[in-house]
C-alpha cells in the first residue's frame, strides 16, 4: 500500500472527525451511551458495495454483517460457520432489530467464482468451503438456465443466493419466532451496479422488482409514462 493511499484514509478520518465531533457532535454523544439500530443488513464484503455509503446512513443506523457473497448459513449447532450466526443472534436478541435486509449485488466475485468452477490454489482453502453454502442455487441455475449466457447465469445465482439466505435466516429460532409474531421483517435487496438501481424481492410474485429505478427511468415512472415493472422483473 502506498503512502498516498494511507494519507487518503487519514484525511478521510479527519473529515469524519470534523463532521461528527464538531458539526454534529450530538450524534456520538448519544451513541456513546449505546447503539440501537433498527436494521440488520447482511451484505457482501466487495469494496464497491459498502452498505453505509449506498444507503447514505449515519453511524448507528444499521448493524452490518459483511462476508463473501452476502451469505447466511443455515442454523447448525454442530457447524463451524458461526461468525455470521453469532452476529445475527446478537442483532436480533440483544439489539432487538426490527428488520433484516440481505443485500446482494451484480458482478459478485464470489458468485462468479462459484459459477465458473472455483479451484483453490492451495490445500488450505476457506473460500470454496464457504461458497458451498450456495451450491444448491448454482445447481438449480445450471439446470434451469443451461441455455443462458454465463452473465445471465451469474445474475440468477446472485439473486437466488439472496433468497436462499432469507430462507436460512428463518432456520434460526430467534428469527422465525419473531417473524411469526410480526416483530421482525425480512427483506432481500439487489444492487444493480450497471444501472445504479435497487431491486427488492417480492414474496407475492417470487421475483425481484425495482424499488429504485435507474436515474433515466425514475422521472418517467413518476410521470406515469412507465410502470416500475418495465425496468426489470427477474424470476428465480
């Protein structure tokens, strides 16, 4: 890493410091007494999709879990994939969040590696082991979309991985119990990087529908010349 990059980060912290410890110091005065986020967001660790930046959040707004391909493993007491599980339990039981968002994105490197047949470069490999969580989605995509391009298959797997993670969330008793009582809501979102748009999974249609359309389409939607579903409707 170059000195220039280090300086960039230090200057970034100084801007953060100026904003939150000078201009808006009341926020951290409040946060010093504890955090009370209402939302747990599970996102990818890809450097292009920082959820706090994408959603324009202030500190304390969202409790974030980031990992390769924004995956949630199924609840498994005997398993070894407990980092995400522990964070989910903390967010739900200790912080009492009211919603959970699983946010995937286009051009995910983890999904691309899975779809292209990832081959580890060494015997000790954690990536392949982690991506096995979403292997059933890959097989479903290859079976149902064998005639499609690799790009289309990758996108379908990215979307399917979000649905799978939502279903895996429901395997945790503290999530399932609260959802049954109407105390927590689960959402699946997808960041379309090519178009700068945000899609959301609809249980009713079993598809991803536009929640925020690309900039060039938004005005047309608002003026009534184009329906939201005209932009994209992807069924898994």
